């Protein structure tokens, strides 16, 4: 073998272990270009120059569908049992927790301590052990909008003087009427029916919670303005109840009169809940709004004096704010958006009653003017359980 061949073999063998200089420079140049590109992109992002389409939008966390359905199932269960959670919204809100605690109490069970104050906004699920939630059936059912659903919808001015000129205070829009019919939050119905709640018309089919429907026409069959001249609910003078003809001089029931367990309404101003007791047994509970510091609900023992359906209301700003009657007032006509809603349960204290509302979202939150306020669907259910003469304790 010549010296030249030997030299070429050594070069060839060496090239198996060491790349040539061009390969090394090419690799380094590629790496530098990649790093340079990343550096440029980082500078553009930090300075906001990068086009919006090239930026990644942060992911927004939405409640999981299963959690919404579980919360809705519990709310429907409680609503059907007459332990109202207030507006159905698919969350474990504070009134869902309160209604569940009172429901367990009615069954002689130990209620679960509620979450720490403010934690109910975190949508914490309560313990549902022992509840027959499967009995609820389908959570949501189809409902066809009817002409009757829209009959009580119309223009509703915001000012009191303008409202006083009307013959009827209607729902603000179709969504307002449908939400009240199914005990629901309007935004919740919008989630169930995307793009439909703004343009509701007769014949539309909507998905709604499977609850007992609140029918405005069932409160009282009236024509708008038919009770225009009725005496305002908060102006009726209290008259002591006459002695029943079915009782003898010792106030004992006659032999043909069936004795019934007395009904007592107990309103807890600390937790904003009204309980209905038959004897010692709690049979129903509803969220309420109570009076403010200026016009507090009257603490003490009272009686139901009477029940007025679809009442007008005497709006006296000075009376509402300071408890002093003035000559400057407006007589508001009946209707679902009357300040006292669709029903007034008068107590034996003039001007004070248990009544409905024109704003279901305010129940349990905004202060009333001394009265006790419920959602319209709840005050109607309450009225079916009581009668004049029943005791009311506000404590």
C-alpha cells in the first residue's frame, strides 16, 4: 500500500467520528435562527404588536353541565316539596342550602351546616344523602308558548306617576312572564334556550324546568282594570274577627265541627325564611324579604286578617320611607308587576302584610318597607295553606 492510500484511509476513518466544519457551522446557524425567531415573537407578544388572531385567548371556565343539572335537580325537588329555593338558577345558592336544611328539619333529620358566609357563591354542593332526587323525573321539559302566556305582557313605564295612569301593571316582556311561570331566573332560561328568549312569540317551544307552573290566570280571573276601584290592600282598616257561629259561649267547637291542627307562620328575620307549621310540624318554607332599619318588619305575634287577590296599592313615598302617611300618593293598579305582586295577606296591623313582588330577583336581598315579601309563585302557595285567624310570628 502506498503512502497516499494509507493517508486517505486515515482521513476516511477520522471522518466517521468528527463531522466536517461546514456541517458544524450549518447546525449552529440553524439553532441561532430558531432562537432569534422565538425572541422576536416574545417581544411582539409583550408589546401587544402581535395581531389578535395570533394570540391565544385564555380559556374561560364554565360550570360543567353535570353540575348545573345536579343543582337544578335539587332545586326542583325542593320546590315541589314546598321548601322553595327561590328562583331556579342551576346553582347551589344560599336559599337552596337554607331550603334543604329546613326540609331535613321537617323530617326530623340533622341539617348539614351551611358553608362559611360568602362560600355559597362558590357553588358548593350540599350532602344529598337520603333524598329521592330520581323522583323528579326529567329535569327539563318542552313547553309551547301560548297566547295566554303573552296576554299579560305589555309596556311598563318605570316612573310611579306613569304607572298610576295604567289600568294594569303587566310583565315587562315575554321572557319576564315565562320566567315567573316556571319559577326561574331569566338568565337561566337563556342558557337553556340560546337565542330564543329575546324574540318569544306564541307557538315557540322552549326548554323549561319541570316544576308546577305558576298560572297568573289562576290567581283570579280578571280583566285589566276590573278592580281599579277596589280599596288598596295596605289601606284596609283592621276589624277584629267576629266570633264564629260554630262555637258556643265557651269558644269550644260544636260536635259537627271537625277540629283541625292550627297553622302558624313563623318568619325568621335573621335568615330571611318563612316557615309554615301545622302544630309543631314544619310543612313548608319560602324565602322572604323583610323590612329595613327605617321601616322594620313588626317583631311580635300577629294574626292573618284577610287575603286579597290582585290588589291595587297606595304608593305613598313618605309612608314607605318614614312610616308617615301623606297626601302625596299614587294609586297603582293591580297586575303581576304591582309592588305587592298578585296577593296581599293582611295582618292585624294596618299597612303591614305578607305579599308578592314585582321583582322576584330581590327576594331575600333587597329590604322591604316593613312588610314581608315573597315571590308571586310562593305567596300563592302560601295562601292555599292559611286562613284568617291563623297566627303569624315575626322574630
